[in-house]
């Protein structure tokens, strides 16, 4: 894999989870429909699993191809940006009731 493909994996998964989190949070804030809150909770569960699997995959790839280690760590760093955002959104969601 080329370096930009590895970075694009991190950016794509980050963007997808970030966009879905925004839809769930602001959908609930605007409509007060509990389905958005349930979807946000499920996103926390499944998003965590998916992100962890991708991080493990990138770490394994970097062990097999040591020359790609720094690029894999950059992609993992991009994915890790979702953690404080998810915590912030969870705190906002829990304090609305």
C-alpha cells in the first residue's frame, strides 16, 4: 500500500464516525427524537469496535512492513481524534435529560 492510501484509511474512518456522531447528536438536539439517541449509543459501541479493529490492522501491517510504521502511526493518530470528540458528545447527550 502507498503512504497516501494508509492516511486515507484513517481519514475516511475518522470522517465517517465523526459525521455519524454529528448526525446523531444534532438530530437529537433538533428533533428530541429518541431514535437519534439510541443510534448515537449504538455508534459508540460499534464505532469503538470498528476503530479498534482498524488500529489493530494498521499495527499488524506496520509490523509486517516496518518501513510503513510512521505512516501507520499517523493514520492511527487521526483515528484517535475521535476519542475526545466521542467523550464530549456523550457528556452532552447525557446531560440533556
